C-alpha cells in the first residue's frame, strides 16, 4: 500500500469508494473532487493498494489564514 495525493485520474475510484459509505458518508460531485485534486492535493491523500484506491482522507486548509 502506498499513500499518495489525490489526482484527477483517480476521482472516479474515489467517488465509488465514498459511495460504499452510504448512508453515513455522502460522495461529493466530480467537480468537488476535481477542486480538491487541483487545489488541495497536499492535504487530500489516498491509500492505493495494487493500483486500487482503498482509502481516502479529504481535507483542506483555509487559503485565507
């Protein structure tokens, strides 16, 4: 398993993973994850095992403070 930043090509896998958490976790829209990947990839990490996304931690810091 490796930990890597969220990247745009992996967004569909992240959405599919988050949908497994229903009803406790709600997947965001593709455009939300695109923003996370493009603007906050340093704080949005994925656990990838054998090329498959098996976990995700999505977080971001305020750009104002």
